[in-house]
C-alpha cells in the first residue's frame, strides 16, 4: 500500500544550524504532499504543502520540493531557532481517490540554544 | 482563528468499557476525519465522514468503532468495548472541501489510556 518514510529522530541541532529532515513516499499516483508540525501540547498544524511535481512549498523559513524522480519531499530550513523544536510529520494523500492522509512516523526536532 | 477542538484531552478507561471521544470541527467545514497515533508509531487514518455518512474507512476501523454527528456541531468517535491496544492519541480533523489545495485542520488530540 501507500506509505511515507521519514528519518528517525530525535534530531538535535544547535541554533542557526541548517536542517534537513528526509521524507520519501511510495510512487503510487501523483499525491499531494504535506509537512505537518506538532508543537508541545498542541495539535497537528499544516506547515507547507505541494500538489504536483517540482512544486516548492514554503512557510516560516521552511521549504520542501516535490521531487517525482526521487519520490522525495525533504524538509529544509537554513537557520533553525529554539522555537522550531517540535515533531514534524511528512504526509501524502492516501491515493486512489481517497482523501485520508498517510503519515510518516514523525521526527522529533530539538534545537539547543 | 477558527480551530478544531477535542474533549477530553486525556481519558483513562477500563478494558471492556465504552468510550466516546468528542470533537467540534470548524463550523463551515463539511468533511470530518479521525486519526490515531499509537505511542511511538505513525499517525494512522481511521475514517472520513461526509453528509452524515462514512465515506471511507481503514482496516483499523472495525465493528468496535463508530462515528456520529449527532447535532450538527459535534463529531464523535465511539469505541464500543475498549482493548489495551486501543491506547493511543486520537486526532480529529476537518476540511472545508476535498480539493487538493484545501488544508485539513487538526485538533489537539485526546490521549486514550486503556487499563
């Protein structure tokens, strides 16, 4: 079935470091791709999305590009802040006309001052 | 900003008991969802609901589960006879429509602990 694989955490970085969180998806159809973020004690919030190949989603300094050739949607940020500490989830539409989302396991990001 | 709200935030129940998790979706949204996340595992789709009926469900959503929109405001998930393995964080979500650019808004989740 359809799946999303993202790098295991926790990922610990110093403030102002460059961030990459890898995400790959199974190549069934042409799903929309998403990154959701969960700050401590809060629900899942959409961070960014891309709906077709080569689209770049961006928000709050984060970016991810829909790469069909590598079936990837890696999340990047040039300079992380302590406030970026959260759990990040990569997700895709489940496909086959279904509108549920298929999520990765989540990556816990810890930014140290 | 409108938000999806879920109650309670944490529920502890004994194995075999029925439990109802409650959600209030955003008021002008038409599509509603439940997801769950067992500790340390991925967020899994359970069910979607539109026009007062289930439109899609996963293999996890067996006869022990049911959903309802009893009053046009609340959207509930009922687990008829809870098992230890039902312990998880349950997320409710809603969308205005199903177009690809329409975001799903999630609630803060209800942590269900079955003892």
